[in-house]
C-alpha cells in the first residue's frame, strides 16, 4: 500500500486497507499512552481547575464550597493515576483547617462523587457580606454554600450586590491578599483582657477590638490612637500597640 497525501478538491476514495491502517495507528497510539502512563487528552489538567471528591456527607450545590484535603489515591498507591488526574478530597469547610484551602464547585455534587471545581480564576457565587468595606472573602466555618467576606482572604471580591448578608458576587480566587494592620481610634476605654469599639483609619469602619498585650490593671483611654492587627485564623481584631 502506498501512502500519499490528498490535495484539496481532489477526489478521495479510501480503500479498506487504508481505513484499517488508520484504525491500527489509532489503537497503537492509545496502547502506547497506557504503557507510558500518559493522561488521556480530556484529563489533562487545566490551570485553575481540579477534580474534587465530595466527602462532606451530603450533596453540595453548584458554586458551593468544599475545604480541600488529601488526594483519594496517593502516589504510593498508584503513581500513574495520581500523576494523571488531579483529585483532592473535599469536606465541609472549617476555618481551623481550610482558610485559603478550598475549591468552588462547578456543578452540584452528591456525597462520594467526583466533580470539577475552581481553585483560581473568577467565579460567580454567593458571599456572606459581613461588612460593606470588606474587599476579600474566604471560607465560613461549617458552611458549604458560600464564602464569608473578610479584610483578608483567598478570594478578592470584584463585585457584590449591594447590602450585607448573603449576596451574589464575582470573586477572583487565588493566593490570599488584603490588609491585616491599621491605625485606629478607640471609641471607649480598652481594659486588660477586654474589648472595645475602634474606628479604623482608611476604611473608616468601626470594629470590635480585643486587647492582646495590656498588663494587669492596664488600660487605654477612649479616643487614644492604637494599632490594630487582624488575625486571619481567628477572624478577630486585636489591639497591638498604643501611641505614646
């Protein structure tokens, strides 16, 4: 059999021999892929997307949130499978374990099933807007339906519907960002081990500040300038210093 290319517009009448040779070539290529452990084309990883196994115990809706954990198949168990498919277990988010470590589902996912999810890039979803001045979001403890707004987090809020509470939003997922330190003015006396409201310089927001450094019987008077540090893990604002 002579293999020759066909020019555009030229009559083409493949023979059975030619057809069979084509089939043999395709079959041989697929066997070669399996032999070397290469991923099928449709399973090649796309930047920003992974597969998630829903281990939350219940169905999670489209654009719901799962905290990421271990892969269901470890490289020590099946190296080729682990290399070919990026899959991680997903559970109901817990702030103790999943801050900046979560994925947003692209389709409803029943318990025990595997489905696609976004870990970086823009996604339209719901966010619990805790304060209108927040520009970032991250997981909300024990909640798999939405994120929670924060001054610092792994999701930048590009747009959100007006108001607080559960709102639709466009969120850019990626490395954590935002602000964690401000100067502020106390709105009441801050005593050792207590809390007081303070107005943050810049956003002008009033937040509850917790003492984190005063000694016994020490206090900072109302209207004094202080430094405020946001603790990402505790979702708490701490007073860290006072101006002399």
